[in-house]
């Protein structure tokens, strides 16, 4: 189900983008860059780029663990061109231990390619 928020998707995936339905995306590559930090400055970050969407995904330690589970501990190049399912894990907690949900990757659970928002 598309929502009004999908009209302004932003540049990065967040849990809300897949809270209602996971999507299957093809990994285009990995890139290093920066994000705004907590104090307004720039912080180093890494991103996954997808062939199916202009949105990117921030790589955090939990996502690295997901990628290793899916593709093994080898080179990142093994993941390029491969499909992954982006979903919201409702059990992810914030610093105050409140369940807020968070992005995760897994092997696709469906044979159909999901429709990426934008």
C-alpha cells in the first residue's frame, strides 16, 4: 500500500518505508560518504546503493552482520548484482530500550521482485 509519505521519499531508506511490506532490491554497489552527525557536523558513513531505487541504505554493524549471513565473509563484490529483501524488524530498540523497529536485510522470501518506492 502506497502512502502519502511515499511522495517525498528522501534519499535514504528508513524503517517506515518497509514497515508494512518488505521489498526486494538488487545491490548495485557500496559507497562511502558522510551524514549529518548529532552535533550538526559531518560523520563518516557507508551506504548500499540499489539498482531498483534512488534511495540508499546506511550500513550499520547490524547490516554488516546481515550481509555476512547472506553472502559470507568474503569480498563485497560477491553481493553486487544480488537480490536482498529489505524489511522492518519490529524488535529493534532505541537507546532507551523502546521498541522502534529498524531496517534489516535477508535473503528474499519471495520469488517476486518487490516494487521499490521511487
